[in-house]
C-alpha cells in the first residue's frame, strides 16, 4: 500500500468534477486501499478520490475509533435529504481550518461497494455530514465555499503563506 499526496486548497485541481466509474477492477481496489491508508495516517474520517488527484466518483469513510470499519462508496448519489444540521467541519485539503457548515440532517445515498455491488444507506448525524462533504469534493466543491468571501480569502491567503514558508 502507499501513502498518496493530498491536494491542498486553493489547488485548482480540487474543482475538477469526477467521472462515473464503469467497473470495479483490481487497480480500483488498490486505489481504495491506498486511499484508506492515506486517510488513516492523515488522520481523517473521510477522503474523496478528488483529494488525491484521481477524478473518479469514489469516496471512503471510517468513523470508527478502531479504524476497521471502512465504508466505500463508488458512484454515490444522494436520492433523498431531510432536515437541517450545523456541524463544525474539517478537511484534509484545508489543514488547520474548522468552520461550521449547515447541511441536511439525514440523507439516503445509493452507491456501489468495493465489490461493485449496489447498496442504499440512510445516514444521519456525522455520517450524513461526511457523505455530503465527500460528495461535494467529487463535484469539485470544497467546504470553504459555504463560507463568506471574506473568510474564504483569509483561509486562502493563510494556506498559500504556509505553503511558501514550508
Ligand atoms: O474530506 C476530508 O478532507 C476529510 C474530513 C472529513 C470530514 C470531517 C468532519 C466533517 C466533515 C467531513 C476529515 O476527516 S477532517 C479531520 C477530522 O475530522 C478528524 C480527524 C481525526 C479524528 C477525528 C476527526
Ligand atoms: Zn474535505
């Protein structure tokens, strides 16, 4: 397995719209394994393929403390949403920034698992937030785009400065 580089905001590649996956191959399963290792090492609770510069509709999530409950979503599609919740979100592509975002409280998502079998899942709370955050990545949207222009620009300049001085 390998640790992959995670793109950092404001990298323009984070705004690429991901393409649907036609079939599950061994290469795709190796990418899933590499993404999982990358997410666990970061550490994070979710990762979209976009963040590792792979512009295909794949995201992973693991909310467990034991890091052994990996959930794989291929070609995820939200088919229902309900309610509203605020959550202070983080993002591995926007390191050190935590901001409150308002999203749906419950979502129903259809996707394929790592074996290419389709499933439907109803999620609420943090899982629902995480699914919405990662699907945004696949659509080329970073969570800071929910913030005011002023906050976004401050974050952009802070991260660019950090990059220059690294
Ligand atoms: O998409 C990403 O960059 C991953 C992101 C997922 C996420 C977290 C919180 C709300 C919405 C989406 C992260 O994992 S940020 C890191 C984080 O939240 C965390 C890290 C270690 C332990 C617990 C949480
Ligand atoms: Zn993110």
